[in-house]
């Protein structure tokens, strides 16, 4: 009996060891560190299968905030980054972690808030003025607080509005350190304002009492870019397959798939790979 | 599941040994193991993340963001539970059977397999507690697995994702499925141990 128990145990260990071995070499895949907005909006659900069907390369997406996604790539845990905070992306380039940044698409941010509109900013065209009013009235505001692209945009909007966040922040300003969807859930539950990218907002299914209060200001522009992690800096990067993904994204075919992604009749992302200033 | 099995293979003998062996520092180890039962999964996840990251000491294996990484995390989380609970069970059994086993000439070490076999029905519960921890876990596996669709996405991380998307109905539905699965597994295990106990003539 003891002997049998031992053999069983030994066999189990062998099976377990087999499972622990890295995945089969013939599976071609790349790892893309991207943002919660591209995942929560559902874009990847149409984009990635189209790419895999064309090339046979599977794309594994880690959806994080932009800051975290870039850090993941800096540690060498991703082949491609697909993010939206130009300043942080340029820093990534300058540090040598990538050699070229490709603009892919854009949409815009919107300020959403409760229908009761406690700050009275609904319909304002100037987002800086709206942010100033929110701070002056200490209306509840939920911040991502996670160094994501949206969080970066939000912080620069406070600056543009002339609000010194450190000086005026109080209970009305709530940093939750989570993704866009979780932030919208929180804003809904607290009847608070927040800044969201339009794609996640449109796709979001738990809008409740929230609605768009400010949109259409040029300052709300939201550009997405993609970069291959520099193989000279991170030798494990799958450069060929990663570049194939980027080339496809900015090709007419990839751009057409991005443009075709709609929820209802609303287009969520607008391809602009050809724009050198984006 | 694999993680729990491995943790069982490693954990049960350690638990038994810890119950029977007497050595300096034993109490300290028991306290540490008991503490580790409450190891915050996020901390375990972060530690394993740093180990497995390409820039970490074990980065060369390329295990981060794979199911293997998730198994390692769950193994680390489940092991202390199995060690601590099995130690308790075996220690109680030892108190009960000590004289009997000693009279048969078995020393403490030799008694371990017998006691493990004898306590197998209560040890099933121990394993279930481990399985419960593994299947309910989200913090650690989200960090080391990355929640990649169709690859490292589990029931719990899907629930977290659907909640993020605001699809609360789907998230809740997944939660109910997960609960039902757990209920079924527990019911089955309870039934098996009851039947087994009847067969061997012990209630």
C-alpha cells in the first residue's frame, strides 16, 4: 500500500512537472501590454481575431493603465505596447525602450456625471472651466489615480484649469486606483463626475444615472500609439512577430477594422495612422 | 486543480511530520505556517510577479503571464492551508492512537503514512479548503496571469473584467456558476468520504 501510494505520488509529480513546462514552441504568440480602454471597449475582440486569421500569430493582451503597461514592457514582460499618453510614450522612446512610435487611432475623452449635475456644468464647451467649477463647488469627482493615459489627461486638465489639486483636494476628490470600467461603476454609485475615454463610455453597460456633461473640447483629444519594445534593450522581445502586428495595425486593412468597430451606430475609434503629427 | 494536487502531495507529509516530529523551533514554524494561511494573495502575487518577471531572478523561464505562473501562485497560497490543517488533524489522531502504534513498535516517523491513511477522510476536507482558496482567488492570479483572454482568464478574473465593463448581470451569472461548481465538488467529496467511512466501518 505504501509502495503504491509512493508511485502515485511520483506519477502525479511527473504530470505536474509536464504541465509546468513552457507552452509549445510552435504556438506563435506575442504579448501586448495595452490599456484598459482598448479592452473594456471591446475593440480587441474584433481586432485581434482578424490579425490572427491573417498571420497565424496569437496576441495575448495584458490590459493595464498606460503607465503600468509601459512599466511591464520596461521589465521585459511584453513585446509591444499599445497605449495612449503621448508624453509618457515619448519618454519611453527617449529612454531607448523603443525606436519608433506609430500613431494608430484616436477618439476623445468625455466628462461624465450624474443627471442631477450638482456643479451645473452640463453643456459647457470649455472643459477647463468645467473642471474649475467642479473644484470650486467641491462636487464629487472620481479619479483613476493609476498613472493611466486617462489619469494623465485628467491631471493635465486640472493644471490647465488652474486648479492646484494638492491644495484643494479633499473628500470630494476620490482616487480609486482602478481601470476605466471600475471607475465608471464607482462614479455611478457615488453620483460623481469623472473623465472617461469615449470608447469605454459607449461600451459601458452600467451607466445608471450617468450621462455626458462635457464633450467636444479640443483639449479632450485622445491619441493612441503603438511601439515595438527595442530588442537591443530587451533581448527576449519577439521583434519580427511584434513588428508584424504593428505593420498590420497601421496598414489599410488594420485601419479599416478599427474604423468598422461600432456599438449601435457609434464608431468608437478613428484610425489616423497616416497623420505624422499624431 | 493541479496546484492543489501538488500542494497536497507536498503539504500533507509536511503537515504530518510537523505534527509528530519534535525539534527546536517547531512551535515557531507552526505559528509561521498558521500565519501564512492568511497570506494576502496580492502580496504573494506581487512577490511571484517580481520573481518571474523577465528582469527578475527566474525571468529566463518566460513564465510570467502564463497558466504555469498562476499555478505557482496558487501552490504558494494553498500550501500553508494544507500544512496547517493536516498538522492539526494528524496531531489529534496521534494523541488518540499513540499508545497503540507505539506498542506495535512504530516510531513517530514510521507512523506518518499510517496516520495519513487513517485520517484520509478528514484530510479530504483539508484539501477542499485548499481548493476553495485556489478557485476563489483573484488577486494573485490577476497579477501573475495578466487575465489574457482564453489563456489566463479564469472564472474569477472574468467576473472582475465583466464588472469593469459594467455588465453586472453577466458578472453575477458567472459568480453563480462558480458557486454551483464549488457546491457540486464539495457535495461530491462529502458523499465520497461518507461512503468511504461506512465501508471501513468508521463513522
